[in-house]
């Protein structure tokens, strides 16, 4: 049993690891770069009595273990919310999951018929294996539905043509969904939310209800961080790790923080890192092969801006999220925070919307002032007919760098190079979470990678591979020529 473990990052993966390890009696030190908030991209920012969810986080998992952990941390503050999200396309709103009658009404019978015909053509004449997002979606849904409900929004998110985005992203994020499944779901009565112990066969894209912390997702991670402290662990804020060095003769890993060169934390028998995979390579002081540094420099990320607008009291839209499929507007999604939880707003009757923008940190929009961003977001909200001129009375801007790992043609080769190199040269260093593994996953997926890592550390006979966790937070064992999923059941690493 290790004496002490260092954890880099206090997002869902880092906090989950710290919570489980400290609960087991292990000394843990968590280093978080943010001076104020734990939770990473799942944090909740507070401004003048309003709370902002950075990106929108539905608490739904096919893993009983994860659902149970959420309930353990917040036994009395998890509320259940009916899901409502819609797509805005050509001045019409489409309920998502799509409802057949609404699609026909909005698109018209002719266009609806052409979409169905395009879908059937794609099924009758399947293409070779898709190499990019455009080919993957077109092959699964047909070209017309691709252009209507996928192309514009996907290109806003990634800042590049769908033909330049790896098909792996679609296979991971739109897993299990077909047009037939969506159409049948739209024709059936809306089912009640399944209990937490009976979710293994439900497609995440089609869920109709979810749980949510009363004060936003950050509430769960804040409570978990306090539990870690009560269990003897440390959560150190405003602590960015800039250097890691492994020296077996001195007990393992030592860490140094930005602004404190020469002051070493450790030794740690293990280090669990959720910091961006590329960044960890440049921070390791031990000599690494040049190919690892080249691979790390090739990994790229998409950044994210949330512009929270506070409006005078007035009528509001009923959704948690609106997806804006309009290439003439820069906003990609709009959140209505009160519809995630009534306690996200200040009780005055004022409305609070989150305008979400996807960009790169070198783009002009990222470098606008807060006031310029608030003014731009207000204009776009008015253009959508969701606000009148002069209704916005306050605003707040949240910049989230490296929010989305980019899946380009070479990303998997780069990850494989880094993964194998770290395994050979960095004993006791574990990668977990979205950025730590360069995987565009949800928080339950990130939590599961941390759970498997903790099990490997605590149980000498455990040999689980966190890299085989899929997007449903299930563990996949890959064997020669086949793969299978074991929902809720953990399997050992594959032997190829």
C-alpha cells in the first residue's frame, strides 16, 4: 500500500481519485491551478448571486458505481430534471431527440421526404469505412440530414471542416444512435427516467431526464474536496505543477510548482495526472525520447468561452440548452441556467442565459474584452428573438482554455506514442480524465478512468486499463479480432 500519492488537477477525475484514495486511508495531495474553483470544466462559477455551469453537465451514467458515488457525496442535493433541448435551424426550433411530426412541419413534406430518401440511399449503398466526421455522419444518417442537423454546429465546435475531423469523434459521441432509433423514440410516449440501477441499455443521446446538483455541478466537487480534507488529504488551490521528476532513490516522484522553483513536494509513490497530455510531457524532468515530445506538440485543443447574460424579468424559453445551427451567428449553444436548477439564479425573477462560443485562443473573439463579448452576445440573443434590446443588465465572461481535445487524422498515433512511452519511462505516473488522456469524454467517463486507476494502485492483483473505458463509462476488454462491453463489470487489461 503506497504511503503518499500526488494528484495533478482537481477536476472530476482528480477529485474522484483523491476522494477514493483518502477514504482508503492514503495520504493525498491534490494540486489545482485554479485559485478559486475545483471541478475543472465541471466547476460552477458564481457572479452576483447567479451560478454558471461551464458547458452544461447532465448527471446520467450507465455505471451503477458512478451513480452510487454521486449519491454518496450529495445524498440530499441531487434533483431530477426533465430534459428539454432543441436545435435552432432556419428560424425554427426542433426538439432533440427529434420528433417526427415536428420535423415534417418545420422542414415541410418535400424536404422531409428527401431526408428520408437520402437516409435510405445511405443504408442501401453503404460507403467504405469512414475516415472523417462528414463521411461517418453521412453514412449513418444520409447527406441531407448531415447538412441540416450536423454540419454547421460541428464546424462551429471544431473550427474546421467536418472532412478534417476524425470519424473517431462521431463514433464516440453519437454512439448507439440511429435514425430509426430516434424516430421510434419520437413516436412513443415519453418514458419516465429509469432508476440509477437500470440504465445500462439506454442511449445517452435519447435520455429524457437526468439528475443535477441543486447548486450546479461544482457543488458536488466542492463537497467532495471538503470530504478529502476531512479524510486527511490536501487540496491545494492556485498550485500549477511545472516540473515532475522521478528518482527511485529518493522515494519516487517530486513535484515543483510555478513560482516556487526548487521547492519540492513529495516523494510520491504514484502521481495521477489529469493535466493536458501534451503539457505533462514537457513538465517531466527525466529524459524522454524525442518522439514523445514531437507527439505531445502535435496534440491540439479547442478553447471555450461562456458569456453569461443577466436579463430583466420577463418570459423565458423552457430548454436547458439550445443548439444554434446558424452559420451567420457565432454562438454555438445557449443555456438557460434556471432550467438546470431553480437555485442557479438569484430569486429576483431576472433571467440568466449562458452564450457558448467555441474558438482557439489565437482567434480574435478570445481576445476581445469582457464588455465587448457581453455586447456581442446580447446582439446575438436579440437576433434570435430571445431578448429585446436593452433587456441585458449584467454579464460575466468565463474563458476555458483547452476545453475540447481535437480529434484530427494523426491524434490517435500521437496518443499511442505517448501512452507507450510513459509506460516505459515513467513508472507510477497515471493519466486520467478528459485532458489527461486527450479523450472528449463526459465527467462519468473521467470518473471511471480514475476509479480504475485507484483500484490498480490499491489492489496488487488489479491490472485494469483505464484507456479502455468507453464513452458510456463502461469498461471494454479488447481481444484479438473482437471487442465486447461489460456494463458495470470491470475486466483486466487485454493480452494481445
